[in-house]
């Protein structure tokens, strides 16, 4: 695949199930959750941006560019992906953007490599028969189509656009973290999930 891969972390925003705070900033193993995501993403993509509509000052210490949605009104992850495409299009040599979710600290270390195996058309990750639409390699050539899709107002479902765009699907296996077998796309939505992530992390160290 020609061209460089830029990285995009979709940081979302406040989570009512996590006390109304931005869950990507919650501590995991003594560090903000988003640090774990950055550590996994940095060997796979450059440069990296964090998409958030929260106070940018909350994220300035992480060594990544901070970008907000470029379309009015919160329109979910696709709005963040569009902002990431527009940002990456300004980076010389970038042809694709790799999006990852900020609440998923164990995603595969070979995510970019495996998704790139589908070629320049891009691809989305799957595991255990389930597609994970925020983990995808997006060709920047889809930028105008995504903007038109969002402006149409018909639907904001990520999978609808992925199907229209013809992205490939790459299945990833479960991974071992110490004695635990874990879906690498396990994401943290509740305090119970955070406690489970701590146990996974403890078992891997």
C-alpha cells in the first residue's frame, strides 16, 4: 500500500456510566487509559491526533495533535473520522488514517499491518464474528464521500458508510494476556469493565 498511515484516537467525551468524566482519562494501571492507547498506536501510525470535543487542555500532555469535529452538532464517531481525514490530508505523504477508540487499550499491535493487507481500499477490524467500525483504515480519498454522507442526514451509522465505501473486513484472533484469553477489542464502558481491564493488565505484567 502506497502512502503513510496517520493515526486517529476517537476520544469521545463524558460517560454517564463512568461518573460523567471522560473515560479515556481515567487511570488504568496507574496511567490515563489514553496513554495505553497511544503506546499501542505510536509504532503503527504517524503522526497521531486525538479527536475530542472536550476541553483540549485535558489532552495537551499526551504529545499528539488535538482536533475537534469539523461539522456542527455531535454526529458520533463518523464526525470524528471525517475530522481525522481532513487533518491527515494536510500531512505530506499521508494516504490513509487509522482510527482507534480511546476506550480500548488492548487492541492488536499489528492492527495497521493486518488492515493494510486489504490494499488501498481500506479495511475494518472484526473479532469473534463482530465488526468494530471505529477500528478501521480509511483511505483519504473517501473524505468527500463521508462529508456528503453526513450532510445527507439519512443515517449516521458507521457500518452503513463502511458498506457503501466497500472497505474490507479483517478478522483478528483473541490474544493472551498472561493466563487470560482476551478479545483485543474489549472496550471499557462501565466501572466493572475498568476493573476487568486492571485484572487483564495485572496478569500481563
